[in-house]
């Protein structure tokens, strides 16, 4: 050993403090040379320190205060409005209880595996969606940008729905509720019921005319609806204040926004089960129609619901998990959150159909009374004979069963003349078969049912406050899917970026609070997310399994979790999930091609909805939404491929991670490897300056760390040393 190397060793040893803490943590004390280096040894092991490439500025990465807070954030993001007003509709439409079978199968095939994959990469790399995919391959960095664009599009119209809920919430503090009765119109001669309301219903009229003041077509903007504009502003202010400090502020709100909907759903379920007719609704809901389960459309819709229910591809899942410790059991989290989401959907379905069963029972009673009066008139006029009416029937207090008995008798006796009598069957099942979803369920059907509740304002306040909380929980994850990747990549201040993002979104969102705004919400909901997100998740799957390497990823999971994940995930990620996703993508494209692009417009004179096709400019907007959402993927790929931006410049490929710390790694370390590829002898290639690197193995830690490019072994951490001659080592 050269003499000068002993001098260096002695100087370093002088600074070492032989303490129990040093021995246990295997941390070397910092001398002056280390203090000038890029690795800053800190006693606070739990802090996450980010070092920006090319600078000495360090900033602490926030972390969840507790595991419960993190789980509630993931549950709040995945459990949203779709669980309340989409899942029950799909259940009813696709075979009742039989629909749960394909849903559960697809949850196991694509839902849990892909959710686990996103949780894993976020926790392993500790970056938002842009940084994660740039880490795996800079050429695939566009996947993260595409997720951000989709998140922005969805946030634009999703917050409008929260605004609608805020409006109904504010109007619920009065008795009777304003949508309880049709308004009366007075003129000089007499008072009469508003014709538009009389032709539809009180809740339908209130939604379309009082709340939205909707126009008759997409092209007829009608100007801003100021009530909804104020509500939209309030919604964005709430989101901005909750997100301005990132998870440090939004995490605390999760305790209320994620748990309160469950309190409301349980209260509604208990109240609903005590209502007359609720069991009819639940029985109708879960009566399986096995023949429908075999139809391909059912499986396509179940796969789509699984996909969107868990928030796959948005980047919110990755962003939330990036604030976890490296040794967190994300497999347990994936299974837990997925099944909480499923059981929440089932709970919401029970509540919805208990209430709809009660509503159907009321409507059926009115139908029986009205048609009994018709039968009495027909008996008086002689069109029907009294002999055909059973003696025990009392029309003054007739039950639904007795009416159906009379109806069947008249139908058999007056078979040829029956249609001209104008009698209705009055079956509860017919009313329950009228499938409603989305705004039609929340703002029309459910609000109508609540008007018949005792203390209806209380239940209305609870219901719309629940919708606001469900929406906010999803919005937090969606905005986090935008903010976190941009902050990680471009190192901007989170507070400033959050305010700018919310302001821009509010002003763009004004198109949704025009009188024609509801039609734009439909357009964005149909075209801005479905296909782009499917493509994003397919590329995510390919990036991990084919480019990063499925075997290497499984090793990373073993290092993080402390145990080897089941081989089930290996085969799902590598073969089954990509195939199912491709089939779903093709089925969605075919469905989109077969379905005429259009929207349901509210016609004021007829007081009914009418299907309208999109105008030419509307079709251009629909196509532009899909293209803009997926455009970052090819752009980034081409830019990287053509070397317009150096792959290693400012990318995560030149960063190493160790329990939340990021240490810059020299880019020229692979010089010795590339020399053989390019046919150069070692003497022709500059020697990699290994004198600038010290590898220290971390003992006593459950996690093993690799360099991002995977070329430098497992369990080692690189720290830059001041320049010293190579001969010294």
C-alpha cells in the first residue's frame, strides 16, 4: 500500500467516534472532506432529503403522519362519486347480483395487480408519475406527462360536480325542500302550475331549470349561470386551501372527508331499511339474471368500472405512495384499499336501491289509486261488468295485490278491447327497471325520494355533504397527481404551483357553468379520460415488465417488502393483465365507433330529453381531448430518441436513493462497460473515476437499495468524495 494512502486513512480515522449509535447505524462521522461532498450525513434517519441535480440545495420530502392517514387518502381517492351513482346502475343493468361475479374476477385479474404495481413503483422510486417513468426509461417519461394532462382534464369537470353538490347542499336548509313541489305561476287572471314542471316532475324541473337553467343545445351557450359560477369558485377555493401544503394539509382533512361518507351511508341504510318498499328494491337489485352475465358487454363494462374505480393511470396512486417509507407493505395496502372500494360500492348499492324501492312503492301506490278510479268510472259507464270484480275488493282502500288481481281479470275478459281502456299494470319491478345513473340518480331520483322522508331537510343536508366529501377525496388525489410530478421534476414551490393550477382550472372551468355547461361535462366525461388512461396503463405495464424487467422488479419488491410476492402477480403483470387491457382498449374503441357521438339535450317545451349529435366543432373538441391527453408520450419519446435532450441530464437515471435520501451519481460510471460495446480498448477510453466513489453497505436495514440503472449491485450507497489521486486507492 502506498505511503500517502496511510496518511489519508489516519486522517479519516481520527474523526471516527466509536459509539454504539455509529456501530448500529454503520454511519461514518463526517469530517471536513465529507462536509464538502454531496452526501450530507444526518442524524435524523426518518427525514427524506432531496438534492436537486446540479445544485447543493436540499429540501425535505414530506411524509405521512401515520399509516391510517395514508390508507384514508388512498381510500378517499379511489372511492368517489362513481361508487354511489355508477356502480348501482351497472349492477341493475347487467344482471343484478350476477354482475358481482365478473366484477370480482376482473378485480383480481387487472384491478389489484395493477393497483399494486402503481403503489410499488411510487414507493420504490419516491417520485410522482413523471419521475417514476423517467426513472425506468427517459424515453417513456411522456407517460407521466400524459397522466398529468388527463388529471387536469378530469379535475376541470369533476370540481363542477362538487359545485353542483354545494349548491344543493346550500338549498337544503329549508322546509319544505325547494324541489318538493312544482312552482306556481301567477298572471292577471289566474294561478297555474309551471308547464315545464307539470310535464316532468318537481325534482327534474328544479335540476334543469332552477339549478342549471340549461339551454336547448350545446351551441347555445346562454351566458354564465352565476349561481353555479359562485359554487365552482367555492369548490376550487376548498381544494386549493386543502392542497396548498400538500399532504401535510390534505392528509389531516382526509380523516373527515374519507370517513364521513361511510357514516352517512350507514345512516341512510338503517333509515332506508325502515321504509316501506325498501326490501323490494334490495330484492330486485340482487336477484341474479345469469343469462345476462354471459354477454361480452357486461364484462367490458365491469372491466371499465374496475379500472376507473381504483384510479389507475391518473398518477394520484403513485403520488400518494411516493410519500411512504421504503419498507411499507404496499401489497397489503393494495388488497385492503381494493376490497374497501368494492364493499363501499356494494354498501352504496344497498342504500340506493333501498331508497329507490321506497320511491317505487310510493309511485306504485299513486298508480294503483289513479287506475282504481279509472276502473270505477268504467263500471259506472257500463264498459265493465260488476260481475268480473271479486266480492272482497274494496276500491276505497285497495292494495297493490288486489289491484293486480283485478287488472289480470279485466285483461283476460276484455282481451280485444283492453288497450282502449288505458289501464296500467302498476308493478314495482317496472319502476325499478328504469335505470338511472350519474346526475339523474343523485340530483333527480334520490332527491325526489328524500322529499318523502320525515325530516327531509336533514337527510338532504347529509346526502349532499356526503357527495361533497366523496368528490373532494377524489379531487385531492387528482390534484396530487398533477402537483407532485411537476414539483419533483421542475423543483417549483408547491404553494405557488397549487394556487396557479387552481386559478387556471377555475377560469377554464367557466365553460362548464354556462347554461350549456352540462353538455360540456358530458363531453369531457366521455372523451377526455377513457382511451388515454387505458393507453397510459398499458404503457405502464410494458415499461415495468419489458423495459425495466419483471424479474428485476420482483427482486425489488422482495427487497422492499421483506418477502417474495406471489408468482400470481408475475404472471398477471407479464401476460394476463396486458392482454385484458388490450382487449378492453379494442372493445372501447369499437364501442366508441358504434355509438353515435352526441349528448342528451333538455327540450324546455317538451320537458324531456332528446338525443343530439355533436356539431362539427364539437367533434373536433372530442378528438382533440383524446389526442392532447396522449400526445406527450410520442413527443417525449421522439425528443429523447433524437437526443434533443440528454437522457442523463437532469433525469432520475442519474440519481440514487437510500431511505428517502437522494445522492447524485456520476454519469460517466459506465465508461468501462461502453468501451467494449464500441470496440475501444480500455486505454482509449477515459478511466472511470472510481476514486470519487465510496460504496458503503447498509446493515441492519430491512430494505436493500439499488442504483436506478441497476448496474451497481444491491445494498450499496454511493457518496461523492473530494478529488484524490487514483493511486491512493
